[in-house]
């Protein structure tokens, strides 16, 4: 078995730092163009307190569906990913105000 050094971020998430030799491979850096979102800072966090401390950066909002508080918005993240989020999850963002101002709403 081998013990590896982990970043404080990974340790705080409970990632185990001892592995059997058969599980180890030579490190190949991630190609973010082919596999976006695989950096340790972009992995989904299940701990609610840890999640509250980390925010992903929104680049822009490019479209929406629905009306009023029942709307969902297509968000482009700085990492390049696109996701649809309901109004209540992005209502506090300045990016939403910018998008609505551009539409004249």
C-alpha cells in the first residue's frame, strides 16, 4: 500500500490517502477541453456547510424558459459548462440582473 499527500481541500472532504499498489497509475494531467470540471475544486460537494463556502463562478445567462418565479435560466459557468437553473437559485446574482436588463424586463 502507498500513502499519498492530499490537498487540505481533499482531506477535508474525507478522501482516503492510502491506496493498494494495484490501484495506482502514472499521473496524466487533465485536458480541461476534453474533460471539463474534473479539477478537485470542481468536484460535487455533498457537505452542505462546505458547499456554502464554495461558489462556482457564473459567466453569463444566455436564455430562459417560463415566466416570473417559475422561470428556468440557461447559465454558462466560467468553466464553460451550461446548466439550467430555476429562478430561486440565481435570483441573487448580478448576472441575472444584467440578463434581464438586456432583455428590457
